[in-house]
C-alpha cells in the first residue's frame, strides 16, 4: 500500500541539503584564498556539514517545530561548523587570518538561515492561503480528553493539520473503533490521535496493528490527570531495546556547561550592574521601616532534594511562621516597602548570589520552602521530578501564570506540569525566552505578585 502523506514535503529535506552544500562551497570558492580551492577542503566542508547537521538535527524540522527551535539549530550548526573550519585550516595550513574564515562561515549560515526560515514560514502561509500541504487527521476519545487538541487543530491551520472527524466513543466503544478504522481507510486519513485514558490495552494494540498494517501515523494523548506526558527514549544494549521513561537534556555534559556558563555570566552582570548599588539603597529603606536583617534566608530544596539557603530581600516584619505559611494577598506581615519589592520581584534579586554559588540556576523550577515540599511530595504525583535539575529564580510555570501563592491543588499540578515540560525540553533559547518574559511581566505587573 503506497503512502501519500506529505506530497511534495518529502522533497524539501534533500533539496535543502543540496542547496546548502552549493551555498557553502560557492562561498568558500569565492571568499577564501586559492590554497583552499582544492578538492580536499571542499570535500571536508561538505562532509563535516552533513555530519554536524545529523548530530544537531539541523534538518529535523517538522510542521509542529517552533521557530525558536529552528534558530537554536542554526546557532549550534554555526558554532560547530566554525570550530571545525578553524581546526582544519589551523592544522593543515597554519592559516593566520581568522576574520576571513569567520566571514565565510557567517555569510554562509546567514544565507542558509534565511532560506530555512523562508521555507518554514512560506509553508505555514501556503497551508492557510492555498489549503495545501495538509495532514488529514482524526481524533479518538471523549471530548473532555480531546477538546484542547481539537481546538488547536481548528484554530491553527498554519501547522498543516486538518481535523476531519472526532470519534468520542460515547456509544459502543468496540463498534465506534471499527467505524473509525473504516473511516480512516475510506477517507484517506493520514494520522490518528487517540486519548490513552479512553482505551484499554487491547484497544491500544488494536490501533497499533491497524495503523502499522495500513501505513498510518498513530499518536497518543496522555491522561489529562497526569501532570505531563512521558518523554520516552529508546536505547539499545547490544540488540536489546531498553526504554528510558524520561529524557533530560541537562544530563548531557555539554548542555550542563552551556547552562552553567549562562548562569555565571548573567548572574555576574546582575550582581555587578544592579545589586552593587541597589543593596545599599534597599538596606537603608528596609532598616528604617522595621527591625531585622536586610536579607531573608530560608531553607529550600534544590537539585537532588538537597537543602540550601535561599536569599531574598526581607519584605515582611519578623514573624515566627515565615517558614511555615505562604504569603497571601493583603498579608499583614508585608511591610510597605516589601509590598513594592514583591510586586516588582525585586525581592528575588539576591538569589543571583545563589546562582553564582551553584545552588540555583537563573531559570528552573521555583524551589518551595521545605515544609511545603514535603507536603506536596505526598499529595501531588510526580512533584519530586522537579528536583532532577537545579531550581531557578524564574521558570516556565511562572511565565505562564503560576507564580506566587498556591491557592488550590490545580495551581500546583499545573506548576509541576510546566516544570517537567521544561526539564524535558530545555534549551538555551528557552531560558532566554523565559528571562525576557519574566522581565516583561515584572514591568507590566503580575496580579499574583504580592
């Protein structure tokens, strides 16, 4: 049975490979000195380009890929391709004009990035205007478990998915599944999305067999009661397949170094550029308004559940329940100056010292006081997963409306959901995006900042 999904999409990736190789070889020939015009150098840059692209996933761009992920791939390709060019020329030619190489690589990547982003946005626009390059999909499952995905497909045609029908399994499940499979064949459906919570193991195996035998793509929606979906990774021990239940990018040494470097540079800039003059000013204001220290120190749980002292500017009067009760709206313990520094998140700035020490990161799951961590660990499924990475001054959950006081169980469940998504999908660009959103929210004001 021939598979028809993608239509001309299947030609985009090989065409991109060929076009990109033409670009880098053409520019190398025109920009670099004559000694680099030989076969060996052109073979080297072509071969290294392909190998690097495989490793960084440069051409692994799908209709659901975000633009920020494409930019991250471009940056990685640029850095590694620059390094291997310098390595080749330094070793074989002892070439002493780095600016020429840097110019060649920079212009090459600029042209390729422009081409890559043009194709990406052209296809998104093409799908909306001309209705082409679509994947026809059906959804299987009750409305409460599938409504968000159905809404996404209907409201985002630029992603290239056309929702044809939803099988809600309200009547006879067995009969509806049979009707669904017949519908998929008759209407040339490309992909099926099934809610796991509405299917038994037998039903799941049934769909797997059906899609495998009919060359259809099958995807599952996790149980909405779960904080997040599992980010599974398949490895092979010899020829034995082994599934890891969670893939954490920050377990990779190179990513740890990148994140730690960003933390050190960013925290140093804040400490030197902001805290060096802000601390004396706030120290005077805080001391004049109430008795007690300038800084508030509290035990919190961090990486691997280890406790550390988390620092903040003191925003409350001294009280015996600071380590037991969260701050609530109109809390009488908050001072006048404390209300302002909490509203603007200035009280969190001393945590950049925690970042410099290595207890925290600029971006990560927000740490809770020890008593609350113990309570949530017992009540909230997967709460402890947050401690696989360092806690942060800000995080993905905070930029999506889940900061400050936990008013109900839904708040903490959603916070955990975003935190686990972050640790399973970390990237430097995501960190930078979260930092910008945090600053933007602080300037605009957050209704949960009190």
